[in-house]
């Protein structure tokens, strides 16, 4: 075979055989096929689509491009959660320790920022010293001792996805369900899990902008997992505004810690409780939804989940004192309010633009080699449905580059729609599949 033949076949709308996909993925993983040819194939697939059979083969080849873990040394059921990406989505930092307290082992392999969305690894690495690059032996040890471990992909786990993940981000081929499914499920199935809770985002801050596409993606993801013998539940949740009040790496870590301290008001806490409860249900630790919710709530209000998070921070080389002193997290040296130039009700927020503002101010990566300014962040004062007056703060910005303030101020204001009529409330959890 030749890569250009498979590019041509997909360019012209053909369906690749399982053998052709296997040859392509194995060759790319082994550095025998260059980035520019794989980028061409990704774009051809993006434009012409992949069949269900192609998608299933892609998942299996990416999964078996590396090690598939087993955790026979741990008796507890192994369950993870995965979000398809949003703005202000730091739920993993709360639900993993909360579920672990309740008897679920959480082997979590996460990703970095992708396009306008934040990455769990980047939030964790805002904690001084926190290591997300554990070896597999260290990963197993932390999971055994803490009941959870939070790492990035190692060279052994789904190496095909590790390469493709970065290439998709740089070639504008991220928001494509077959590629999203292959990326998510190859990593998650390699973790050695028994069950998986999926948080499929829908809205202007998500890769799936409308509910129908989100539902199709959720069905694809759940179907792949179930065909591989896993217990899977998928939630479709709203991403038409930032989740919680903070957007940015260090500030989102701060919000997660505050939630673990018992601040359970607002949409972020609501979603954390639901996702963690679903982890208990998927694992079989609980069978009643209301009991599962109450157990997760108690794990937080009792302080046990916070202490479990402290334990995993220390186990992975981080400074556990950030729990008690948030000033140990990176901070923007400049703080300014960005004020509304109109009065009325907040009727819409361009959520993806809020994510891009944080990224462009230094809080994310435009290129793979870019350095993140972990202290950059926004506090969201005004959310959809809020009544605001001219001169009220929309957001408070924390940053280090003053030269960008005027441009970012204008972008924040343009991201907000303000109307005279109060909008209908948005349901946070739209559907559970």
C-alpha cells in the first residue's frame, strides 16, 4: 500500500477496509508515514465521512497501538469519566476524589487543551510540582494507594492517539464525531476500566453545537464502549455558557478546591454531583440514584473528598499546601473588571470566544510548543438570565500582558448578548442515555 492511495480513496468518498486502516494507523504510529500525509487523510475523512465500520476499526487500531492496562491488584470497580470538552469544565478534579471516597477506583488518563477548550492536565499542572507524566508503574501505585490517579498519555498507552490528538488540533479536524470517538475510546478502554461515564457537551462552547449532533456522538461513544464489554452511560449537558464561575488553568483548579471544601451552589457543583453519582451507578457500588447523589454529597461535605485530593496531589509530586493556601497557585499580577456597556438581561454568551480569549491572553496554546501562562483567567460575573446595568462587571480578568487588555475588553463585550427581555432558563443536564 501507499499512503497517497488511501488518501485518494477517502478523498473520492471511498470506504477503507479494516486492513487499510490498520496499515495506515500502524505506519503512522511507527513514524513510517509523515505528518503531512496523515493530515491529508484526516481532512479527507473529515470532509467525506467515515462509516461505522471504519470508525470501529479506527478505535480498535488506536487502542491496540499500545498497552491495554489491567488492574488485578485492585478489588474495587474501575470507572472513569470523560468530557468531550468545554469552557470552565474542571469536573474531573472534583468527581475523581469524591467517587474514590465512595469505593470506586478512578484510573484517569486525561488530555491537554484542544482548540478553545481547556485541558485537565493543564489545570493539574498549575499545581506546583504536580506530575502528570507518571510511569505506568507509578500510575498503578498511586491508584492503589489513593483510589485515583490523574495522568496524561504515556508513550505506551494509545500512542497512535497521542500523535493524532496534536495533529487534529493543528489541522482543524477536531469537531468530527468518528475522530472524537476514536480518540476518547482508545484512551479510555486502554485504562483498564469496567465502566465509563461520558459528559457530551452541547452548545456554542462545545464541539457539538446542537443537541441532535451531541446525541448522535453520545450514541456512537456509548455503543463502542458497550460493544467492548463496558458499562457506559452518557449525559448530554449544556455548554452555551462557561461552566462555573472561573475560566483558566489555575483559577479553575482553585474553583475545584473550593467545591471540594463544600461550596455546592451553582451549575458546576450540580454537574459534579450528577457525574460522580453516575460513576457509582455504573460501577454497581450503588443502584439507587438518590442514594448515590447523597453519598457523593456527603463525601464532599465531610471533607473526605478534599483530603483524598490532597493525598493524590502529594502522591504525584505536587504541593498539597495549595489546598489551604490558594496563593500558592500561579496568579495573574494584574486584575481588572471588564464592564458592560448596556443594561438588560444576559441572553447569550459566545462561550467558545470566552475560551479563545483566555487562550489568546496566554492561558492556552496556539502551537504545540507554546508556553502556558497558568495565572491567566476570567471570573464570570454575568451568566445567562442575570439582570445587569451599564457599568456592571461582566468578568474580572487576571492576566500579565497589559498590551492586550483593550482588545480583550472589546472581545469580552462582543461575546455577551444583552436583551430587554429575560431569557428562558437553560437546563444543565439535557438528557441521560
